């Protein structure tokens, strides 16, 4: 005997809320290195070019680690095939 499952109330809003929260956390996480730059330069005695090399390394690693499906989704959002 199978029992009927009760649908989760407001499931779309929960999913939307989780997506929003993850987007906010991702944005804050990306800005952390920029906000901490002056303190990191003082503590580790970095020059501007040294800090730039570290920032570029993080950005390159982020773009390499980005899933290929993100390119398809972004392309379709802007009307590209």
C-alpha cells in the first residue's frame, strides 16, 4: 500500500532563497581578498606587484575551476546559442 507524499509548502521560495544566499556568500567571498589587501601587504611585506600576482592567480584558478555548464547557461541568458 503506497502512501501519498505531501508536497513541501513553498518549495520554490526555499530553492530561490538558497540560491540567493549562495550568491551573496559567493560575492562576499570574492571581495574578501580585496578588502584585506592593505592588511595582508603590511603583515607579509608584499609589494603591489606581489599582491597583483596573488590576485591574478586566484582569478585564473577560479576561471579554470568554473564548470563548463556555466558557459552554456551564461551564453543562453544573453541570447547566444
